[in-house]
C-alpha cells in the first residue's frame, strides 16, 4: 500500500523545530516511508531540511487566530486533499491541523491530545495535562512511546550541502580560522552583553583560536553586532546580520566552533555537528538535555533557575566562558 504521511508542527521558533527533528525521523523510520512536513514559513525549513533524505515535501502554512483561523484550516485541508494522506501526525496540542484532517475523513490522526485536541484525533491514548509542563522534547518522546514508535536517537542532526549557498555569500569565504558568535535572541533576557563578547573575543584571539569571527544575528538585532564591532575596534569581526539563513548556515559550517545565546542559531549549530557552547544564565537547562550543546553557566545556579531580566547574564563572566571553552576544545 502506498501510504502517505504528513507531520505538522506549528511553533515558529527555529530552535523548537530543530528539537523535533529526531521525532520526525523516528516516524519516518517507523513507517519505512518519507514524510511530508507542514510548518511555519518563519522557520525557513526549506533551507534547513532540504538535504534530509527522510523528508519528501515541505509546505508552509500560517497558524493564525480570529477569522484567519478558518482560512488556515481550509489551506491545510487543501494540502491534505491534494496529497491523499493516510496518516497525519501533529507534534503539538493545536486543534487546527486535527480539525482539517477530521473534516476530510483521514483515517489516522495522531497527536498529543491535550485539551480539546483529543476530540479530533483517531487514537485512544493521549498525553495528560501534566505532560504539558514537560519540555517539547519530552512531550514528543511520550507521544511516540504511547503510539509504539521506536526512538533510536533523541539528538537533533542535520546534513546540509552548502555548495549552492557559496556564490551569493562569497564575502564569508575568507581564508583562515573562523569561529562564530550568536549574539542575539528572540527574548532580550537571554542576550549576553556586547562588551562581554568583545572581551571574550580578545581572550580567544590571544590564544590564537581564530582569525575571524562571524557575528550571527537577525537584521532586527543588527545594532547588537554593530555595537560589538564599534566597541572592539578590531578588524576580525564579520557582520552577518543582513544575511539570510543560507548565509548563516554557510558561516556556521565554516566555523571551528560556535558560542552564543540560547536561541535558534545555537540549536542549529549543534544539530550541524559544530562544537557549540551555549551562554545560559537566565534559563532552565533541562530543555537542552537532548542536545549536543555544551552549556556554559555560572557555577552557583540550579538547573531550573529562570530570571526574566537581562541583568542576570552578567553572572556569566567572559573569563569563565573563555576558560570553559578552552577546557572543552
């Protein structure tokens, strides 16, 4: 039987999607079939996941509220109908993709079933409301377990051929040793201070660990990269704030190691098997336990410490970060 399988994930953050990659692959292996994926356009999944051989097609869809809610339901139904899916897996608790599948009479609709979602699923085993307190990775692991889907490897891994990215990013292909700093984050309180990045760069340069540093951040946070460059007055920084994701990926793949805030590029670097150091002083670290990230953290903080003020990042000093990086290279 030529069964077709679709997996839907609605979160917009790059890091959240990367955490789901092991579970997407496990579903593909379980069915011995390539899967299709529906995600938000903001994830830029078509650039990130283009070379994963267990993914067939990637569709973008918005997941909005209000009147647009039903517009998006119709769009999802169109994707389902055109591709004649027998299985739809939903990796979070949203109702929209489950409703669309139910209205089309899809035989197998599988999701966590938290809240009202269970009304639209075709399975009898669900996650509990208490499970929603767990990390996204733990929720998906339980979803697979209750549906008898084996998980061989919980760590995200991505293979990307960057050769087609080079012609539009020749300015990134400089000779010499490169490293990367991830200097922004979606949440302000996760961002290490610009002067700390400058001090860390000086310490690493004295150790002759790089010739150039890629500064990775989004265009909306370009002021952070510019401030670092202005504070430093050194010529070894490469400002990547105006690069799209293809440029960011190329920079990461050309880096000996990555140091950055708890954000999408940190998770992407680790999934690309780049040695990755996460600057984490204001977040719990349990959500990263299924990651290859080396966590850099003040010694006196508990694993579940959370502080929603950027000031807390000052507890993680450049000297400690430098010493921990050198120790782990």
